[in-house]
């Protein structure tokens, strides 16, 4: 059980990192593109679609590995309330 838990936690952190980093860097890209003006704004939609190809699956896998971690720890009763809140927010975000 320890190796399953550790592996799941590692995957969970990796997917969450990709999910958040992709969204944070794209927010900066939007700001810089809007400041640059019209010739650059046409390409923004393409870059957004490309970013979504990574962030949406990473978000879904973050939620999935989170569920796995919860059930590896013997269910919802075994985890703190902060995990419950994070899970709800993550499902809303995905």
C-alpha cells in the first residue's frame, strides 16, 4: 500500500503542477498579447487551444488521482475537511 500511495501522490503532484502552471502562464500570455495589439491577438486563440490540450487532461488526472489517494487512505472519513473543499473546487474548475 505504501508504494501505491507514494506513486499516486507523485502523479497527483505532477498533474496538479502541469494544470496550475499552464493556467498561470497562459494568463500572463493573455495580458502581454492584449498589450501588444491587434496583429498578435489573432494568434491568441490558437495558443489558448494548445494550452487547453495540456491543462484540461492534467486537471482531470489531478481529480482522478485525488480520488485514488482518498480511497487509498480508507475513504472520505479519513481525510481532513480541506481535502473535501479542494476536491469540490477542483471538480468545479475542470
